[in-house]
């Protein structure tokens, strides 16, 4: 949910920059931009979670391996 809010803020900021330059785009273009930004944020989050998962899996494997020496 945070990604959607952040994406909307970024698209709104871009709208401000475009309008300050004296240009304009349709609302559909800003909606598409918001979706593109949100997809990028989601992808970055998933990639980060994958790295955390890999680290946790490695740690779990190490713990299991070390526990075998104490049995």
C-alpha cells in the first residue's frame, strides 16, 4: 500500500514539474506513470525480499549444520 501512495506522490511531483514548464499531459498519462512507478517500486521490494530470503535460508542451513555437531 505504501508503494501506491509513494507512486502517486512521485507522479504528482512530475505533473508539477511539467506544468511549471508550461506543458501538460492527459490524466491518463499520469495514471500510467503512477502504475509504472508502482511496478518499479514493487519489483525493487521483491528483489530486496528475495535477498533477505536467501540470507535467512543460508543462516538456517548453517544453524542446522552446526546443530548436527552438538547431537
